[in-house]
C-alpha cells in the first residue's frame, strides 16, 4: 500500500514490525522479502514517485577532497533511489575481495564470498539478469562467436560482466509493493533523526517530516537504514540527541573509510598496428541466453597475490573524442534521466563501431585501499529542514597510484608483446601524479564498515550496529573493501541475507 505522508495528521505515529528507511535497491529488495508474510513493514521514502528539485536538494553537499563527482546530482532522492539512473553493469565481488590481504591495510570482510554465493544467485533475477554464470567464459562465447584476446593468462584474463536492462527498482517493483497488504510505503517522508533510549543502545523510533506537510514519527521492533553509502553515515551522525557524536559512533568511525572506485577513462590509449583487431567481445554489448553481457580484462588472483596488487578491471573501447569539461558537466546532469558510470560500454555495438577503429582506449577501474582519512562529515551548511549537509572528502592512499600504474603497464606490455599496438597515456609520462582525468566511480562505500571487531567497524557480520540492539544497515556503506566490481548486485545479495536474518530474529530464531 502506498501512502503520501503529506496527507498524514500532524504528530501521527506509524507503527510497524520493521521500519526500512530508503526505497532504493537495498530498501526495496528488503521490503519485497516480506510480501506474503504477516510482518508489518513500513518502507519510508524521502521522495515521491518522480524526480523533484526540492527533495533532491536535501542531498546537496560539497566535495572537499579529491575532485571526483558532483555530490548534488549523482544520487537520486525519490522512489527507486539511484537505480533511477544507474547503468546496470553487474558482477559479484571476487573471493579474494573478501579476504584479509596483508598488503591492503584494513582489508578483510567478516564473511566470505562462499557465504554470499546463495544470495548472489537469488539477487541475479531481482536485478533483471539472466543465467548466473560469471566464471565460464565459454558459456557466453560459444554463442557469440567472437574471439577473446590471447593474453598471457598469468597477467590478464578475459572476465564476464552481465548487463541489467537496467532495472529501475521503483518501476519494476512498484505494483507488487502497492498491492501487498502488509507493506506500507510512505512517500515524501523524510527521516530527520533515529531516536534511541537513554544509553543509545536501542532505537525507539524515527523523527519524520514532509517538506510541505506534517512532522510525525514511526515505531517498530527493528529498523533498517538503507539510504545509500553517503546518507547512511549522515543520518547516523545527525542522530545525536543521546550521543553527541552520533548513533553508533562511539569509536568515531561513522563516515570514515569512504571509498569509491578509482577511474581513469582512459588509463591509456592503444594505437593499433592492425585496425581490424576484433575487440567486439569487450567493446560491445551482446544479447545472448536471454541476457546481455560484455567482457573485461582483469588479473588472475595469483598475480594479485604475487605482486601485492589491489584488484582492478580494464574496459576496452573504441576511442572517442573526450568530452570537453563544460559538456562533461551537462552529461553528468543528464545522468539524472538515464546515466551510466561507464557510459561507453553502456552503448550498443553499432554505436561503438561508428566511433573509430585505429585506436582503442583502456578504461581502468581500480579498487582503492581503505583509508580512514577519506570521509563524510557534517558541514556547517544546512538543508530545507535545518539539517547539516555533508562534506565529501575523498582521499586515496599513496600506494593506489602505483597500483594504477602497474595495472596500465601490464596491459601495455601485453598489447605490445602480441604486436597489437603501442600504449600511450598520461600515467606513463608522469607516474608520480594522478592524471588529470582521475574520477570516482559514483559507488559510495565504506562509511559504516562491517568488521568482527567493534573497535574497527560500525556494523557486525549481520550488518547490525555494534552498539545498538535493533538497528541494521543495508547498502554499500557496510563494504569494508570494494574490489573492482560495481556494487549493486552485492548490495542486493546482502539485503537478501539481511532479510533472512531479520525474519529469523522476529521468529525468535536468531541466526
Ligand atoms: C550514474 C550512476 C551509474 C551507476 N551505475 C551502476 C552500475 O552500472 N552498476 C552498479 O552496480 N551500480 C551502479 N551505480 C550505483 C547504484 O546506483 C547504487 O549502488 C545503488 O543505487 C545503491 O542502492 P541503495 O539502495 O543503497 O541506495 P539508493 O538507490 O541511492 O537509494 C536510497 C534511497 O534512500 C532514500 N533516502 C535518502 N535519505 C532519506 C531519508 N532521510 N529519509 C527517507 N528516505 C531517504 C532516497 O530517496 C533513495 O530512494 C551507479 C550510480 C550512479 C550515480
């Protein structure tokens, strides 16, 4: 059932078993898991069913760190969240991404890839993807009949990516949420604060308000915060009535370890010796097995271990003229109505082929080293409700630059060795500084990280706040490291796992 919160009476109280805050990929996935049950779910969403400037303004913030992305336009604040303009590139994290890697400080998830495998399988159709097959390239290639580049497998291998339509969660799942009698979706309902008891160990309710409407509240047994990788931290920091540092922030970790993928688009260009070199497997989308896929290059686990590298991927694209800066900004605003974090690989094959054949660009996506100084904090500026906005201070570890260099060098060496062409790139000219085209991937992670030790993380292996008995976090803010894969398939898998845990908890069978 849908409710417009602006129609509620002043001081109304929503009463539910579970309150889920935020109707994006994570929140909608969680809520759907309770359809058909007797559990009363309130899904609280800040925006309405369509984009609105006033609601979106509540997401404004400043970028005070490395120049990366426009904080104001990347996230979307209405039903469906940022999936209203995500690009749909999908792949699970690799097993190695979950490991404590002694060359990556602060690495190591408290859960393994194996533990998440069944949830990835369940996440696949929810995100609108076909067969769950990421390991076996032949499964796809036999149908497509396009060659993969025969690089030294100890250095670079061809890896499968899946492409979602992309599923807009707000459209795809609207009608089933609307007809579910036990799910109440409250639109235009902004959580201003998560309220807790005197010692801050139990959430007692939510303080809510509409932009042009009443202030009201919500109570529940269990609360799930699912407002995205930056806003999850902001809401905890704003929830400071009991603990002045914010809810769950006794160790000062909320907002720290903010991570995003490190993008160089391009990291290098290859001037091709043979203009007919066929890279279509990588540069175009292929419709096959009632699904869509493309391939990327990545390094095998053994090399990552041997050379102590962060995980990375490389996209191969026919070279196109770079957008000049002002147009780049317009493009980023257009993202609101259908954007892409890897726009080129979101294009269909014929469009890519038009772009030129004498050169290809290597677009690099690198896993960042978790860095406590990279963080989201509250600024002194305030939004329409008088709530403090965010400052985004994206920082990278010094070592990440040498990782980026090595990733591009590996590719350059392989293209050269096979006689495909020569590599050119700013990173080869000046390995001591980030090239001017350094960007962040718009994948906001790490600000409420999951660890086994409460002193080093904000949530435990069940995604429950360490210090609070009934508050959970869904979304990429719990990722302690982020590999190279785009996050949404993992966000959905973790939301399914969390739903199972909450169900068991409500049934008195804690998992
Ligand atoms: C341009 C772009 C392209 C992308 N492409 C890809 C891709 O190809 N592959 C991939 O895996 N990922 C991609 N992503 C990332 C993807 O969009 C996110 O990982 C995903 O949407 C996160 O889901 P979420 O539910 O955690 O957050 P969101 O989808 O952002 O949802 C959060 C929800 O919380 C609501 N909310 C916020 N604050 C409040 C509040 N105070 N009270 C109530 N509700 C609130 C918001 O309105 C929103 O609906 C892309 C992102 C961008 C910006």
